[in-house]
């Protein structure tokens, strides 16, 4: 079977999404991981992904980028139950959950990047707006928590990765407060092998 190569950073939640999907589909052993620092001015990442972002996956057909595309590609390689259900209610729910959790990740990363700008260059409104979006999304997921599945579709995987990222980068802000159902769901799925093996950490 052809080997795949994944350009990755251990702190990227989008990379983690791909790694969790690879483990859940039994494909992790086929993937060679290539450590990549996207923000390094000397990185050669743009030759493989013109956007200069991770993850990027080398396949026999060429390079793929964007975590959702990569996850769907991996899903096409295994014969078991699919992370992307066929057209119907389950598919639309999985994709809706994915879109919501991915949007939270975008907002959280935007907020973090803005917070790291030098004093005098930061915009409080640029941090407040994504924070409010994250809070609304978490409340929506709490209301929908009874419908969340285990890590068996792309929506659940992305929600779990998103909550893990909030713990990683915004640990002082307790997203669990007032959201007991979502917290209970995450407590279960975060113990899955694919989640425990991919916990993000900053380079030493």
C-alpha cells in the first residue's frame, strides 16, 4: 500500500483533526509525519501548499490541503463505517457540527494571534468578537449535546479537537461552566486512544 506523507505541527488543531481521523480509520501507520514550522520564514511549505498552511498531505495523486479535504480522502481509503456518512440526515448533521467546530477553531486562533501582537497594536474588539462567537457556538453545542455521537463521524471528531484546543490555549477560561452535557460528552471521548495519542503540546 502506498505511503502518505503529512506535513504537520503538533500544536495545530487542524493537524490533530487529521491525525485523529487517521487513527479512527486505521490508517495512521500509513502516514509519515514531516515536522513543519509554518511561520518559519525559511520554510519550504509553500511548495507543497501554496497557502503556506498545515496540514498538507502527499498522496499518489499529488498534494492535498485543508483538513476537511484530507480527512475525506482518508475516509475513502478504508472499507469500514465512514466518517462522512452518505447523503441524508446523518451526513448533514455531521457536516453542520464540523462547520460549527471548525468555525470556533478559526475564531480562537484569530483571537490568539491578535493577543500576541505587541502592546499598542492589539485591537480589543478583534479579540472580543471571536470570543463571543466561540461562546455562542459552545452554547449551541450544549443544547445539541444529546445528539452528539462518539468519534464516529467528522463532526464529532472536530468538536472533540476543538474543545481540546480551548483547553490547550485558553485553559484559564472554563468552557465547561454552564455546559454539563457537553463537558460529560467530552470527558468520555477525550479518553479514546486517538485523542490521548494526539494531545497538543508546545515544542520544548
